[in-house]
C-alpha cells in the first residue's frame, strides 16, 4: 500500500505541476512510513517540502498554497498528531468555500496514518475519523487496500474539496485478518494488492461490496474490512461485506440496497464506539431499511478507552469479537 | 528566609476613573531611526524592533530617512480613503444601533494601519486582513454598496447570508475572506507566499492580526514557516493596546515589543508609529521590497490605539478610561495627515470639510442603494436554499435531502 500511495503522488506530480507535498520527514528521508520516498529527488525541494514539526503550520500554509492555485498534499505523520492543526481544518479549510461563496477554496488533501495493531500505544494508534466526518465541508476517506489507496488518493488530490485521507498503518505492508498470532502476510497474494502503474481513480463517495452474500450485511472500512472477511468465514455465514471507503459523503444507496436484501446488519470499526462513525452508519441503515430489518443492527468497535499499549489485542476488534457480533445479529429476531 | 515565587498579573496603567497613562509606550523622535538597506542582515537591524519609526513630527513635517517619496495626489488619496473609512464606520455603527444590522466593528483611530500599508503593495499581491482592516477593502475598490449588502445579509450579499457583518472578501482585488477565528490567516498568508515562490511569480502576501492575537499558536506557526522558508510575506501586528478588555500586556507586550518577536525567529521586526500614514507606508514599502527581492519576511508592529469599542457588543467604559484615546501620544491618523498636507500647502480646513461632506454623501447614497436589495427585516430576502450550497463544490445527496426537507416544511421554495 505504501508503494501505491507513493505512486499516486508520483502520477499526480508528473501530470500536474501544481501538486506539491509537505510534511515532517517526507522529503529527503521519504517519510517515516516511506510513502514519499524518492519524490523529492525527482520533483525537487520546492515540490516535496520537509516541514517543521507544527501540524497547525503545515495545514495553515497548505491552505494558503491552495488558495494560491496549488494542490497541496499534506502529510500528518500520525493521526494522533493532527490536533494542533484541527482549528485550521475545522474553522478554515472546511468552511472557506462556504464563507466566500466559492470565491476562495483550498483543494488540500491531508494524508494521515491511523489505527492500531502496531504496538503504538495511545499516541500512535488512534482512529479519529469520526471527528472529521462531523465537520461540514471536508470529505473523509479511509482506505483498506493498495488499489483503492492509489485510486482514491488521486481522486482526492484532483478534488476541489478538501479531503482528510486516513491510511490504516497496520495494513501498510499487508492485509491483517484480525488474528495477531498468525504470521504477517504481504499484499502480493491479495487481489487488491495489484496496482496499475499509471493514472486511474477510484471515485470519492462510492462504497464497494467486497463480498456478495445473503445472510447479513457487514458495513465496515479500513483494517476491519479484512477482519470481517475472516470472521464471516469463521462464523460460517454468507455475509455481504461493504467497504464504505468514503465516510463523508456516505454512499447510503449501496448500504440500503444490501441491507434491504439481507435484512441483517453489523457495523464494525476500530475507533471508539460512543458517538463514533458507526453510530451514523447505524442511524442511516435504520432510517433506510427499518421495515426490512429482521434483527436489531449491532456494532463491534474499539472500547471507549484510550488505546492501551499492553492490551492492544484486547482493545482491537479482533476476529472473535466480529464472530460474536455476527452470531448475535444472526440469532436475533 | 526563602521567598516564594509569585505570579505577575499584568495591569494596565489606567482603569475607568483614572487619568490616562501612556508612559509605558516608548517613543522615538520623528526621523530618529536609521533606515537600513532592504537587504540588511537581521542581526544588524534589531534596533528597528525596539525603536519607533516615525516620519511626521509634532509640526506635521516629514523627517528623516524613512520619509517616503509620495506625491501629494497619493497622500490626498490616502486621506480620502481614511476619511471615507471613518464616514462608513460612523454610519454603519449608527445603523447597527438602529437595529438594521446585527453587529459592527469600527476601525476608528487605526485607519492608517490599513491604508498606508495597502498603498505599499501591488495589485497582484494578496492581502489577508483581520476584521478591523475595512480600509483595505475600501482602498482596493470594494464598492461600499457591496460592503453594506454584506452587513445586511441581503440579496446582493457577497456571502449569501453566511457571515456576520464585516466578514468581507474580494477575490477579484486579492483581498482574502475574513475569519472570526483569530490569527488563522497568518500561516495562510505565509503559505500563499510560499506558493507564489513555488510557482515562480513575484507576488507577495501580507497579513494583519492584532496584539492580542500574537498569543495564538498560529502566530508562532506563521513566523516559524515564514522564517524557515524565507517566504515573501509581510506580517503585520496592529497593536491597538486592547483586545476587547484585555490590554496588550496579557499578550506579552509588557517586557518586549511585539516587533521584537521578529528577530527571535530570524526576520526583521519593525516597530512603527501606526498613526503616521507616511511611516506606515514607508515601512511596508521597505518590507515589500525586501520580500519581493528574495529577502524574506518582515514582522511589523503598528503602534496605534483602538479609538472605539471592540465591537458593537462591547462597552469599553467598563475597563478603560473614557478619554484615553484623546491622551494617546500618537494622536489621530487623519488629523496628522491633514496637518501634513496643510504644511505642504496642499490642503486646507475648508477643503477637509467639503471632503468630509462628500464622503458622508457617498456613504448615504450607497446605503440608499444597498437597502433596495433588502435588509434583515424588509424584502427582498435571500433564498433559504442558498444555505445548502458551497459546502462542497457539488452538493451531495444528504444536503439535497435536507434542503428539500426544509423547503417542504416552508411549503415549497422560498
């Protein structure tokens, strides 16, 4: 997935001279996760910019660059560190088009690694997507595989709307099925691990049905897509698994059609539950599909605590928790 | 015996009932501060951050190396814009008191901080103003009718009813949209300037914030990024002594001037008489030339005084002496420019009187036209569905549904 993200930068910087990247450690070093490796050498220090450790400054200056006709891609090294830039995102980036009636806007993409499963403790594991989907005026994406990562990132860079783009770092190097005891696997054998070299996009605002099924619908995104696939298999159910991909704006239609067909729905994400993004998913499905539901919609999420270092796998919605969630939805009603 | 550390709680020199006391403001004589070349090294010009660059002396004569080469026509234009700004403010304040607009902010006493610097930049340079820089919009030919319609949230409102009064923008004339969140425009201006350099054009950016706003993290972000990348930007701090009821000591102005922050980051800091139109122009011109020729950013502190309330929601008699402005040692920027033009033989009191009448008439005529586009209480009104536009470039489905729901509730389209 790292190569896919790097390739998205490369393709866009090659095609469009207004695309620039900025962030901590992204230039000479190529980023702590290597997502921008080699780009500074290719495009120069004025287009791949090493930035001071100041997220508010990175996002604030990216907005100014965007207003001046550039398409900045700002990397925030960990989603856990995005908060010093939060005011610039909430009060400025998201509302500039609105408050100036389209006279000013800043097509900024903010990329940031999120999620746990890498022994990052409470400061390198957060999934704060729900905070961003609550803002009016930014699009929010979370990717689950290399093919989508490249296509969605290109779409985000090309979008005239600001996009907060979450990359679950646990799946940077390979899919993770939620069983921490199994050896890591690479993307090589995954169908979505194959990434075309050139330009293509995956449209913003479209969910994808990862697996077709009839027993229940699992609505999820990010790392948990892979956990859900493994859990459905383990539970022995014919699940329809939907990868939401773009959280804001939400593709309600795909969710509705699926749940109206299956009559059962499980929502799963890694982030904390209370007021989490899953609450919106549940509310949307309930509104669209209430008369088709055969069981209450259920949620499997991270616990409502900070992300603990020592209890990572007790916190993370591992396979077994998904299996339990699936059974609960299947047995109810 | 050990002495326990005690906190220092900054106190203004005068409170209501006290005689005004501006002894804390360090003054320099007009013409006393050297004007270095625009490519001078920061370490050689740190004196600019603690002195006070002044051009006009007590007899309104232009003195010293900073005296700019401005022809009388330009000075008269500056005067006209300042007088117009004051006339506009005066009228809008009264209109707010009549309940016809919800809110207003005057620039009384600090008109030169917008107009002097504004004249120093080129049309293609991008301005990132604060909320008390209406003079910049007026200087850059934003029509008074358009500004009034914004304050009225009427059918000709440039903001389509989305912003409180005075939060203007002017894309065509390169004046950015005003934010109510303080200091956010400072790093944005730096980013805009970085963008200009990345694109290889020679435009520069300028931004304004107040003394209170220097306490925000974005001030640090802006100065760090501007200095690190040598961005072609001019960063202005309008030190009008008061942030609502909080005097400038609470932003850290007691022990060092705000301009002194500049050299700490590696850029020149210049403290300037903000009520001296010639000085505000000269210093901005110096900084603009430095930026445009690759010399990087400059931080400028304009020492001035907020002559009016913070806003129409504020009552300054509760926290500062009533007559403080009259005692301010740097006077009134309009009176000082009039004095200078008189001294040059270019202006007279009767000409000033007729200018003021003319500007008032201009404002009145604009108001008459503005209200034909509606007010908060009188039609025509804005279409309510405009609320749902421009959240994104294309309106997504959920917003269309919410719009239709609201319209249905109102019995069809507004």
